[in-house]
């Protein structure tokens, strides 16, 4: 195994950074798209049941974002340290970090599952459920919460494997779960007629399957840092490293949830069709964001290994390659989405003209800001992986906390539904402007080393 780790170190610090990023990005893009498919599948199949049901699944996205935030917090927190430790050939430290991150994540997921089910009705209201949505929201949330420990652990293991340069292995578990989810959605909704509850049951079962596969891969220990109970080290120093590496992800993902809750409540004042439209747009834009995040997450292990090995020239070269490639891709996606916006929204809810009209315009507004996501995401990845926790946290907080949430409160009273449609793209542009000096500073500091 030691020889395998040494070969990985040599590969990550000497091979072409463009080739490494693309090699790492291909499976991570697949993984991120698969993660988006969990939400897309439920939205698509539930869309055949009605507007209120679609809206109920839409508001549940906020809870899914919290679950993902916790998983990413532990996965990226442990993964960032593990990546640098492997670059420094510190195998013992990598093993302790992996085990502590996993077992803590699963335990916290159990706490969330129990607490959420005890307060299911208040939770549905908090997420933005109206009177007509509430019964469907409760039915959907129940099984999502029961599966929370496995969902959190699945995201954690996915990130841990990715930071070790083993994204192709993590793809196996995620893709299997996504395919299972699509099949079970159709079975439970159309054959067993379980409605919204069937969609959430399908998601729970598929996430348990994903987590089980990823855990077996990690425990196999072939070219991976093994997760062993004996390595569980819940010490302040270990958790400090997890917080340092994972806080930007936690802020980013958690604030996505908070902002979505505010959007749901604001949209709820204009009817279930507005909530459904905005939630569909969020799902659609998540697809394009998944591709950029996939490239960014392919960049992170290359960045981590080379930063730990003091190869700063390779870090910068990989960064600029990732920015250029994702910017071009996002521009192309934005153009296509702008042209076909009505057809895209109708694919989810073709029988509701109001949903299509509101959603299509919101999607077109979002297309103007979409290419800016390249610089925002890659800068966040760079800052986070190189240990610039404060700058990474500020940038992670900015989009939702500094811009989007205030814009919702300012624009909605002034412009109504139009304000809800404009808030997100304006927040993206503002975040892009903020990211410029943060990224330039980090690159200059690296150049002086």
C-alpha cells in the first residue's frame, strides 16, 4: 500500500495539471450531476401529481441542502487535511482524520433524523409550506429525515475519496444510488401509487445503497485511506482541522438552505405556482452548477497535493485552466437555456401555464449571471484547499448571506414576483465582483513563495 501511495504522490505532483484536472473532474462531474439527479428525479415524477405536490418537494430542497451541507462540511474538512497529509506522506494523520470525520458525520445525522421527525409539522412550516402544501411536505420530509444519517455519510465519503484522487471510486456508489432512485420513483409513484411519500422513500433507499457501497470501498483500503474505528480520534485538534477545511462548504451550503427558505416564503405569498416555478428553476440551474463544481472538485486534489508539496506553480496553472474551461462551458449552457427556457420548465410541469411563464422568465434572468459562476466557484475551491479559511468563508457567505437574502427583502416588496426572479442573478453578479480581489490576493501571495 505504501508503494501505491508513493505512486499517487508522484503522479499528482509531476503529471500534466490539465490532464490531472480533467481526469479528476470527469468522475466528479458525474457525481455532482448524479447528486442533482436525486432532486431532479423527484421533481420530475412528482410533477405529474400536481402543482402543490411539486411545490412541496421544492421547499424540501432546503432540508436537502442542510443535509448536503453537513456531509460536505465533514467530507471537505477531513478531505482537505487528508489531501495535504498525503502530499506530506503523513499516513497516520490521514487515517485519524478520515475515521473521525466519518463517524462524527453519521452520529450527527442520527441526531438530525430524530429531531426532525419529532417536529415534522413545524419543520414543514419553517421551510415555507402553505396550507395546501403542508400534507405533502410532511409526507416527503419523513423519509428524507430517516435517511439523513446515510445521506450525510454518503456525501462525506464521496468528498473524502475525491480528495485522495479516487473520484472514480466514489462515482460507483453515487451513480448506483441515482439509477436506483429513478427506478424506485417510477415504481412507487406509478405502480404502488404512493404519491409524494413514494418519491421520498425512493430517495431514502437509494441513499442507503450509495452510502453502503462507498463505505465498503473505503474499508477495502485499496489505494484509499481506510476508515477504521480504532482511528476515531475526537480531539479538539482534529475537529479544528475539520472546521478549518469544511467551514466554507458549511457556510455555502447552509446559506443555500436559508436563502431557499426565504425565497419559498416570499414566493408563497404569490401562490403555489410561484413556489413551484422557482423550485424548478433552482433544480435546473443546479445542473449547470454541478458541472462547475465537478471541475472545481477535480481541481481540489491537484491543488491540495501540489500545495502540500510546495509546487505552487502547478497550483496556479491548474487554477487558470479550470477557470477558462468552466467559463466557456457555462456561457454555452446559458445561451441554450435562455433560448429553450419555456420548454425546459414545461418538461416538469407542462399543465400549468403560470408555472411555465414565471419559471421561464426567472431562468432567463439567471442565464445572464451564469458564466460568472466559474470565477466564484474556482476561487472558493482555491482558497479553501490552500488553507485560506477566512477568505474562503467570506466568499462562501457572500452570495446568500450578504447579497441574496437582503435582495429578497428589498426587491420583493418593490417588484413582487419580478423581484423574486431577479434576486438570484443580481446576487451572483455581486459575488463575482467580491471574488475578484480575494482570488487575486491569494494568487499573488502564492507567487511570492
